[in-house]
C-alpha cells in the first residue's frame, strides 16, 4: 500500500469512528431525554430537547425564579453530569460580596472551579463533612444558612457523584439588546450573580434524579432564606407519566 492510500484509509477510518461515537451518543441522549420529559411532567416543569448546539434541560418554575436542570454527555476531561443553574435577580438582595465554592477534597477530573480572590476557607464544624469537601466563600452567615445539617447530610449522600456548588458574579460573554421601545443597541450587561449545582453522572432511573433536584432546590431556598416551594403536581398525571 502506497502512502496516499494509507493516509486515505486512516482518514476514512477516523471519520467512521467519529460517526459511530456520534450515533451512540445520540442514542444515549434520547434515553436521557425520555427520562427528563417524564421528570418534567411529574414536577409540572417544562422540558426542551437538546440539539447540536445545546443540551436538553428542564425548567422548574419556582415563584419568580426559573431553575434550569441541564444534562450533558461528557468527554475525556468532563464526565457526563447534571447542572442545576439559576441567575439570581437583583431582588434577591444578597450581600454584594456573596460567593460560595464547594467541591470534593479529592475532586479528580471534576472541572476546576475558578475561585474568586477574597473567598475565605470555611469550616462547618462537622468533621466528616469538612474532611470530604473544600468550602470557600463569603459572608459567613450566608454560608451557615446554606449549609444546614440537612444539606450537609444530603451532600455526603451524593458524595459518590462529586457534587460541586458555585455561587459567584459572572459576566456574560454575549451582548444583550435594549428593552422593547428603546432604540436598538447592543450592550454588555453588568455581572450577574449565578448559582450552579453540579453532580457527575446521568442516572438511568427516574427516582435517582429526585435527590439531586431536591438538594438543588433546597440550596436555593436556603440561599434566598425562604421556604422551599415546589410546583403543585397533579398526582394522576404524574402516575400516568411514569408508566
């Protein structure tokens, strides 16, 4: 075999392998989407399928907040995982210095969390928990309010899935446009306070998603110092959706 044919075989072989991986990934994602759709119906939430640009996600409507649960198929350095995301409105009235970074002490291949300068190390006093997680943030009353004994227990139960929390101000990479009625003009909005709750893996069963959702929503409720207000669910509809 001459050099040209050898490289041609390598090229087509590589393309065939990439196509096979893509097809298998799409099949896996369709399975995950089926579970997510049932989960959304159960919680009275909305569901959007994924595409070539974005992953599938569920939007939970909690009062004036929209919590988005995204499912991602991972790669070499970023395993398959779920992320519960929330952009906090100005009405949240949190301390301007508010931030929280929590990750397992032995986080392995978990994507690195860039920690803001000034976020101080924090110990809860729970030896088992403090040995399992590295916590940094401000101010201390906010951290105590978020990391209650119930939350610490649930995080330890989720430890095999390497949970991580990030609460920090982040600047948008995309410009926004002026509100309706204003002259058309693009601008970069100021940094917004964003919350992310990360857990590795995509559970294969419906009930295995529930602890992640409950813990994520409890973290948000504690952060905003208000009761957890899950959306009302029609029991008959939920039972039918699970079947």
